[in-house]
C-alpha cells in the first residue's frame, strides 16, 4: 500500500552553511539540521568554498534531519533546493570532481575584467540590455571564464563537453539525482539543470527570453555544451529523482529550485505586483515583484527573474543587493572582538540613548558598495568619532548601517516605480532582533512585517516543489498558510529621518572618496 505523502523537504545551501528542513502540509517545520562549511580567503578579495565539502555537509544534514524528525523518507512528496546565488563551480561529470574551488559571490578577483567591460561601453548596451544586470564581479560569468582560463586544459575540455558548470543549485541537484531514475540525463550522471532565477544571476541569460544568450556566452567564450538546462522554478516535468541508496534513502522527485532571495519572495507569498521583501543575512537583499514584464532599472537596481511556475513564463523582480550587513556584525565579533555573539547586539544597542549613534555612521563597504551605487573602489569608513563614542555606539551604528543601506535601495525602488511601499515583509537570521526591526521601520518610514516562519528561503523552495507535485494546489492556498508574527510601525517625524539620512549619505560619500583623494586603491576584499 502506498504511503501517504505528509512532507516536503528543502535543501537550503547558503554562504556560510547548509540546512535541511522538512515541512508538513501546514508549512510547519517538522525537523531541521544545519552545518557550517569553511570560508576560504586565499588572497585579498578572493573568497572560495570547497564544493566537495558542501556536498558532504548536504548529505550529513539530510540524514540528521530525517533522524531527528523520525521522518519516513517514503512520505516525502518532493524536494526543493535553494542556494547562495552567483557562487559557481566547474566540474568533470565523469568523476564528479570540481576542477577548482567554488568561487563565491563575494569574490572580486575579476574586477579588472569587469572594469574592461565598462570601459568598452558594454555595460548598458550588452550586459544590462540582455541580462537586466549591471557589469559586476558579483555574477557568475566572469568567475566561470576565470576558471576556464586559469585551470590548465579546462577550456578545451569544456568545448568538448568534458566539463560542465553550474551555480550551487545545479551542483546540489546534480549530486542529489546521481544514479537515480532521471528524466533529463543518463542514469549514471545527475540532472544538469538550473532554474530561471539562478540562470538570471549568471550574466549569461537573456532576461526576456529566459534562455541562454548566445551573444553573452560567446562574449565570455563559455562553451554552450557546458551549460545546464534552464527549467522552471517549480517543474512539473521533474528535474530528477533521488536514488534509494542516496542520503534521503528513497526515490523522491527533485522539482523545486530557486535562488535564495527569490525563494524568500515565494516563501513570503509576495505573488502580487508591488509586494516586496527584504532578507537579512550575510548581506541584505530586497526584491519587489514587478510582474511579467522585465522592466530595466534606471536607479542602480537589478532586473531579475523572481520565479517561474510554468515553462517559458516568468515573473520578474527589481532587486537591491547589499553585500555587507550581517557580515558587519560578524566583523565586530571576529575582527574587533567587541561582541561575543550577534545575539548580544540588541541589548547593547539599547544602551545608546540617542538614536543616531552619537553622530557616528559606519559604512561597511568591505567589498565596495553594491546597489544602488555599484562602486567597487569604495571602502569601509566610520565617521563622526569623538572621545564620547563607546563600544555601544559602534554596535548601534552597525545596526543602523543595515537599515540605512536598505533605505538606499528602498528609495531607488521608489525612483523606478513611483510607488511608496505600504509595508516591507522581512525575513532571515537577523529579524528576531526586535530593536533592529523597529529601527528599520523608523528609518524607512513604513511598516515592517515579520512572519511567524522567518526561514522563508527554505519555505519558498518547498512551496515550489510542492506545487509541482500538487502537494499544494495553487498560490492562493499558500497565501492562507502565511501568518504574521509582528508588525513594526514607525514613530519618527520626517524631519528627524531626513536629517539622519543626510548624515548617512555624507558618510557614503567618504567611503566612495578613496580613489579621488589618494590616487590609489586601498587593499581590496575580505580577509581573515
């Protein structure tokens, strides 16, 4: 007798670690497990991950979550995958081994290459017009190009189809479906696929046609034979199946795939035009649903695929990507050692009597500034220091920096759309910090809405997978499952908000002034 399908599972592979979460039909978390992986910094500005370690951690958290929740894998209807976007891998499909470490989205080694694209006048005419993106080290194309050009023999092998590439979603799905009953590729290899959202982060996809752009592939000399198949985010055709001897221990369809920020948008059930969410993690990422037309931003935002539930049909979003937010808290902990944990920041910040951090502004431009500035020459600055300033003020200014950077994106979205958001849905690791959320709504001047389930990245991927197999019937059913935990409402007057924002913008100007004032760049990138 067939088992009743009770659950959907998510593999959430992030920048710092991997999580497996199992949800029931009410979207309640039944079990979860998480493990971190090593961050590698071989040179200034270089950030790498060991892709084999990521796969090992993925297997480990899957097995642990099943055991912890006492879940029978035969009762899992489907699996969704969500991932750190732009981080990319090139590997040999015969051996399953990468030819180089995964190059992480934060990595800036291809900065000169990107500068060359801009100097050639191709940022708007080629990159933005074709992909909806800006020319940036952030995206996958220059990373793939770098690996193919710097690993001996890699480019020639890729031309022969002997090497394949993919972002982390492709890597995880390929490994999950290896040796399984697979609908898209031969049984001995995994399903080599990606979805609309992840493909849109490569700087290689035609944003209007949701297919690989021959022009972009040729420009970066990336062989088409090495590219994954682009599929819908919720794939009724199914990418592939897990084998019975794999980490799940049963044949389960893998049929949901979303980049982490788009997964959070789906997890927040932001299916209507004009709905927006902001995810607070290593960085911050605000997405605004703009419907089925990929309108290009004029204000420094990205046009990206939001999700696609049917073949050839895509919903789009404007995105503001901020590189360093939660990572600035880690910097306080690991580099300055003025806090013991991120959880301490709420109590410490409350000790500051005057909002505005005593006149201190901290711009954490450790890897330059992302949206809406896209200035890779910018470097972190702290302005307004006096003898009055204490540890508490620096912690407070760091929390404020998260909120001010979000306001920069918020204002860019208003400039592009002419619509002020009535509310901002929030999620991610930092949102349990009530002080930060209240500070955010004060700085934005709009309501901030926190859901009961804040791990919306994993939730979005299981929604996509569940829809594909009719575990849930439609998005209206999903909306009914979304529940509010708390609404934060602003109390500041507009004069106070405007005055403080001017101080922030002045500090950003200082962060952007390195090259102009010194004639040379300071040391680049992240490091231990």
